[in-house]
């Protein structure tokens, strides 16, 4: 049920009074944008990746294998974090109101069971890929 104009006006006055009284509380209640959080995380992972390249090159210039390995591990970890963040950014754009379509179930027939090994493996791969979407 929508608010009347008087109730809406009173509500806005309460919001302004609360914001003037305790701005930290208001900013905490607004929360953070999920997309912005993951975008920052992806950018920081990119910076970490560049630093990992620098550490790797330092390990190559100074003949020290441990430093080179540390740089490589930094690069791989930052790439992983960036990939997860980018995936979550794309998922955050989807609406939560619309449920995903139900997975389609295939009924096995004699033809399915008599297929070659490679055909069965391809069918399994397609089903798993469709479930992940």
C-alpha cells in the first residue's frame, strides 16, 4: 500500500533529521553496491598481477628462484581473484526477481545407452554445462 503525500513528507523529514544527527549510521545502512565492490576487487587484483610480474622479473634478474616462484604465485592468485570478481560482476547484474529456468531432464532411450563412449561423454559434458548456466 503506497504512502499518502503527508506520510511521504513526514518520512522524508525523518530521513533528513536522522542523516543530520548520525551520518555514519545512515551511510552504514545504505550499504555498498555489490558491483562496485567486485569492480574494485578486480582492479586491485590487476594491480597485484602487475606487482607479481615485477616480483617475477626481480627473481629472474637476481638469480633467486624463490623470489621468481613467489611472483608467479602472486600472478596466478591475482588472476584467480580477478576472474571470480568479473564473474560475480556479471552475475550481480541479473535480477533476483526472476528465478532461473528449471533444468531440462532427458529421458533415456535405448539409443542413448547404445551410443559410443565418446557420445556418452559429450552428452554428460553438455548436461553439466547446461546445469552451470
